[in-house]
């Protein structure tokens, strides 16, 4: 395609050699870091240039979030929002002529970054350094510029569907009129996967000397080549679709893992940590549900430390008047500066409904499993989103306030209180790893990321036994989550009953101390402990036409003795024993009179004789033997006969139950042993697990700019725009009906005769 003058200005906006065009508004202003030498040979030049590129990335940071969030189903754009934001959310933000404008549809900002990257890579002195030692001064910067360019191109093509692929700097009119290939998502992914291979896993530049100028660790400004590569593979897999993209999904999974255990630049392993929103054990024990609690790990803001989950952030200016300001803080939150401005973006009903659809399960203070049900909450609690997954109420809340004599609900979304904009963080990486593993054909492996977290113990007990081919075993063993480093709260289940050869119940084995734990299933971040949840433990089978439903439906409930008419323990006959008289053995059944007693006992006294009659009465003992004991024995025999009668019924019922159970277990074992070699089983399990991952991505990553693209990947992978694009987004806006046509998934920009767009 031909690139006209406007496209030339896109590629050169604020970039190389001071070239200008007549379109003054297209030029970047105030970029104090960027200089444009013809040869980049000194450390000062290359550092300055890379910082200039990062400055250009700031221009797309806010837009990156909005394009990925407001077009989806988890948020709604309010009536007070700017018309450009409303149009973006209603899929009417296309720019189709000279007079059309939309602040969120500006491809020039992406190309400003791209052209700066192209210029740097064309002019940097790659050989500077000591070739004899294989040391090159700018190797880290070169690797990072390749990674930034790949990431920006991916965001560009996700926004526009098809874009010109330009990898050389545009500095002249003639260059702008050359033919450049128009590439779709998969083509962009293929190109940059290859482009990043020589730089994969490379160290970051060391810019610690600028730490006093920004409020984040300088290492967080960079884009890990492993994660950018992983994203490229994941989108490639989605574009190829189910049945073709499995190998690309495997490569995506490996690349996400490679970053998790990457140990360069002093980086620790990447853990999910134990941060979560939860009900206290006291609340669970005493049914006192008014507001949840929130815990954080011993937090560190130092990039790569074992207590830091942040990976990449785009640093933004601290005030709106200072350049690239994080406008998201004002769009997602009510602000009061010189005037009160209501938030432009709020959570949608769909997000609240999804949150309340979750089942919260946890331990109380006695280590009993408690399921928190809706009836425990007041209407006001439900209004604030306290029921279900607690991340909703922890991330979003409103408070009533009076301003200029009017009542307002002041909205706060805690994720957007920061000055800087997050791109990559630990939970996001693990959820994309789960998505990739599921696409690759390992749904049980993917599920553990939601349920227990990962360690080698988890993998060995809950994953490896179910994938028995040499190829599967080799792939799974690539993921070495050393159990001395990756420590989950529960890492395996004990199963009951083992004697049947299958599992009828799963009991998690938990650590006695939680102090060393650094891995939790992601679903545990808001819904209790996922490994207790019947929807997440392995017993939750997926739909399969081969599953022995008929046999299972006949098993019924295990007979309970409490339900049978056993005689009460209090009705059991009792007897008070009578002591045998002292004269019984000598005189038999003869009552000794006083005279005889006197003759026989030289120590006779009247009192002693009376005591004899009272306590050693032969008559009393005789009655005990001839009446009391036979009556007791008859009553006891009748009592035991009643027990035996009920036992006979109970034991017959137990035997019948066990026979039905064994019939089911036999059928279950046949089905289960064949399940993981049964394509229909895997297909159905993948659907179930994928929906769980998609829901978890919504619960965990809402407001972060991911949702639209999470849905898009599913629509591509399953080739189902209606289920994954139209249906969910239609719950927010009727405009989503146009998403049935794939070309409408993307922004269109045909202003000034450019041909960017699908």
C-alpha cells in the first residue's frame, strides 16, 4: 500500500532528524529525553534514546486500558463521559474523514513509538564493546527496543485488525510512498516472534541512576521479552484456532513459564503470593458478614523481589499539566479538585452478577469448612457487593457525600489510584499461562492455577498421572516449579475411598503453618479457598456423553443410622444389684431369727441384728434373684431383639447401597480410565476450564484493560463471535450486535486517506 504524507507524519511524529510536516498537531511536544543523532554510539546517547522511546509509550498507556475495557462487558460508560469515550464504548469511534476526530483513535501515537524504535535499531552501533569478550555495550538496550516495538505492534494490530508493517525508519517522502505489507494479527505475531528470538531472555538495561526522577523501580519500565513472546504465541494460537493452534499454545505456555523462573537481573521467581480479600474466621464462625477483610503479603516495590507481583508499569507524570498524565484516575474515580467531577466509568451489572455468582468457601476457626450463602447477608450488604467474590467490594466502593448542597455518590476504584499504569503483573501472567495450557490440551494442569497454585508436588499429584503419553509427560516436566521455592497452602488431596479404585471424595492436605506459603490458586484471591470449592476440586466432572450418569443417579445417599427406628439408649433396661447376704451360703433361703442370730454371734447387739435385717436380708436378696433379675434379662433380650430387627433392615439397605455404588464405580472406572484418551472428554473439559479461566480473568483483572481482548481470543480460538463477543457485550449495549461481523471488532481509521484498519 502507498503511505501518503499523513502516514509519513505518523511514522515521524516527534521522532527523527527534526523532520516536520504541515500537520502541526501531529508532532509530539515537549519530549525532553529524545535527541536524534545520526549515529548512536555512546552510552549516554543510547540511554537517552531508549528513555525517549519509553516517553513515547506514555502516549498510548491510557488508551491501551480503555480500548481493552470500555468496549467489553465489565464496565459501563456513564452519561457524563466525554463523547469520544461514549463512542468508543458503542463501537462508533471510527475516523472516516478529514473532519472526523476521536481522541482514542489515533494510530499516529503507536507509529511514533515504532518509528523511534526503528530509527534506534537502524542507527545504534551494535558492535560497540569488546568483541573478544563477547561484550557489547548496547545489547541490553537493543533487546529491549525490539521487545517494546513488538509489544506496541501487537497493541496496534489488536486495535485496528490490519496494519502496515514498517520496520525501517521513515524519514523521507520517498520512503513514505513505498509499498509496505498490510498485516493482520497472526502475521504480526509471526513476524515479531522471529524478530525477538535472538533477544529472548536478555537482561534489562541498568538505569538505576534515574530512580530519583520516577516513583517506581526503573526496571519496571521494561517489557520482558519472554512475556511479549508469550503474548504473541497466545494470539497466534487464538488466530489459528482450536485444532490448529495447539503447538503455538504450548510455546506460549513455555514462554510464560520462562519468565516466572527467569533469574537474570537479580529477579526472584514470580509467585502468586497470598494476597486475598476474605471473610475472617470470626465472621465465618459467628455468621457476621458486614464487610470483608483484605490481606497483602509482605510487600516490596522492588522489581523482581520475591514479594513483588508487579512486572511492567508505564510511568506517568504526576499532574495533568506536566505531560503524559494518567487520566484513568479521573475516569474511574470521582474527583474533587476545583470542582466535583463524577466518574466516567463504573462497573457494569454483569461484573457484579458474575461476582455474586461465585461460591465463597473457607475454614472457620475450628477448621470446619464453611460455605457462605446469600441468606446470611442484608439487602445493604448485597448492594455493596459483599456476597460472592470479595474482590468486587474491595476494588470498588461508593460513599455518599454532599457537595454544593447536592448529594453525590463518590466512586472509588482502588486499582486506579496509582500514578502509573500497569501492563504486566503476576496474576495476569499465571492466568494467561492457564489459558495457554488449556488451549494446548492440558485442562487439568490449567485448572490447578485456579485451584491450588503450582508446585512440583501439585503437578506430580494432580497433573502428571492423567497425561501418560511420552509427549505429554515431556511437555509437563518442562514446567519445573521447585517445591522448595514454590510453596502452596494445599498441594495434594487424599482420596476416599481408595478401595474402590476411584475417588468418591477429596480432602485437601494443608500445611500446618501458612507462614512459608507463597502460592494460592488465583480463585482464592476473592472466593475463599478454591481447593475446598466443589466446582474447582477434581471431583467436579465435566459433561461427557460417556459418563455413567444412569448408574450415578441410582446410587443415592449412604444410609444413615440416625434415620432408622432404633430404640433410644435411655430406654435400655437397667438393674440395681443387690448385695448377697453374709449368711446366704451357710443357711440358704432361711431367714435367721433374732435368737438364732444371738446364738451364732457372740458380739450380738440389738442394733447389729436390726442392721442385719435391713442390709443383709435374705428375703430381699431372694426377691432380687427370683424376680428382679429375670425381669431385667427379659427386657434386655427384647431391647436387643429390637436392635437386631432394625440392624437387619439397615444392613440390607447398606448392602444395597454398596452394590449400587460398586456398579457405578465399575462404570466410572471404565469411563475415567479412558477419559484422557477420549477427545470428546478433553473437548468438554477444556470448555469447562476455559470458562472458569475467563471468569477468573474478569474477577481478577477487571478495570485493567484486558477484557475485550480476553473475549476476542476466545472468539478466535473457538470461531464463535456470537458466544464470546456479541452475547456478553450485548448485556451492556445493543450496539454489540455489529460484532457478529469480525471487521467491527476493530477501530477503523481512514481519515486523511490512510488505509489503516481491517
